[in-house]
């Protein structure tokens, strides 16, 4: 972002099967979030350099309900299904009337797995300095992972400053086993 000289980046979030577990009930919006999704969205929502677009096929009245629901959880979307800040300019390069402009996409239909992938998002957000680990998380992963891999402790020096949720531990174990 700094390299490109951009003031903002625009992050688009699908809801169903990405942030929220679908219930497939018309007229009753689901409100169960995937593990870690809300805390990641909250951290992203606090960044002044990121603008969030809800990118959803929900009906307009449901969009209002979702905006309220997320707001009550500390997540404030800037736009829904559009990005009014990047406009089509006469004679300009891009035409944004039908395809809203965004830089980052979270979308199950584009390969994001709501059940598992927020752990990696959290890790990235921690790397970027957008989120911090709790001491509790650090204690949990130390106990679980160090016991498992104590013999190779040199390889796991990074454990000191990484994320410690149960989902992350599972991911880390998979990663470690894969690399081991
Ligand atoms: Mg979806």
C-alpha cells in the first residue's frame, strides 16, 4: 500500500459461508459467525486505511439487518455491494458502474473457507500489527505445541510472537507436520 502510494485499500467481504454460517431460511438472517471471523473483522474495521465493503446477495432489508448486527459487534462496513469512492471517469481507464472496485476479496465461492481460513487471516493481521496475541493464547500454544515439538525447539522460535487460538494451533500443527 505504501509502495503503491495508496491512501486506502478496499476490502470486500461476502457474508454467507465466508463470515456467517448459512441457515438457508428465508426471512430469518443467520447470526452465527465462523471461528475468529468477528475478531478479525473488528481489527480490520479499526484500520483507518482500510475501507470495508459488504459484498452480498442478501436482500436490501437484510443488508440493513446485517449492517446493524455487525455494528453491534464493533464492525462497521463502509459500503454494501458498491464502492462509490472509485468512480468511472469520462475517458478514464476503468468502468466501475457494474463492477465495484476492491483490492482484497473474502468469498467462499472464490476459495475462502469460513471454517478454517480465519486462523490464517488472524496470523496475517498479527504480522501486520493489526491484532495482538493475548497472554492466554500464548500460554495455550506453548503448552500444546512445545510439548509436541520440544525436540525440535529451534524450528519453533517464532512461537513467541504468534497467534494462539485453538484453530490456529490446529493450523500450525498441520503446517508443522507438513514441513517436518
Ligand atoms: Mg457465500
